[in-house]
């Protein structure tokens, strides 16, 4: 398993953070503390794994970010969405999820796909209709329980 790599980019009032690899007991977020940017955007696209110790480290880190900071989550894979839905504190109050991946299945070509969605595409916790990236079939099946998977979106 690849250890966590943190790439950060500071753009005036925004800190962009790209997380790559495994979030586990060896994950260290200290380099992100004490920075003064008003907005912190996390990109989870390349997070490959998270375990219970990694969840603990993430929550401890989030608790140290000033409440005045705006926290944004982008490109959350299914493993991150599952933690947000299950673990209190993994997603801090007031944070925003812009985009994430959702599991879909195509009956025509019998392939599973993780489809990139924007939060505003999901209405009333119902999966949007998507085209199969493999065969082009117009209507893939959502491959989870919508009310549970989209729970992180609150009442949107």
C-alpha cells in the first residue's frame, strides 16, 4: 500500500490539497496546520485506502482547522463517501462536498463503473441518470441504496 503523499498548492486565500495513497496510522497532516488560507479544498481522487487509524488521524486533523475556515471536499471516492456517512466527525459541520464518485452498473455490457458526479446533480437523494462509459448505454443502474449512499448530502 502506498503511503500517503500530500501535495499542497497555495493560491491567495485558498489552500488546495491533493491526497494520494493510503490514509492510515502513518498519515501525518501537520504540514497543513497553521496555514492562514480561508478556504481549504481537499482532492481525494487518488486516495486508495483508508483504515480505522487513518480515520482517527483525519478527524484529529480536522478538529485543528479553525472553525472560520471553509472546507471543501472534491472527487471523493466511494471509500471516502462511506466514511462520511458512517463516522461522526469525518466530515465537519459546515464543510461542502462538490464532487464524488458513485457506483453504477450497466446491464447491457455487465460492467461496474465509478461515475463522477457533482453534488447538485443529486436531487432528493435520487441517483441521476448516466450513460455507460464503456458501451454508451443511456441508462445505467445505481449500484447502492440511494438513501444511504447520498445521506451525506443532507436534505438536498
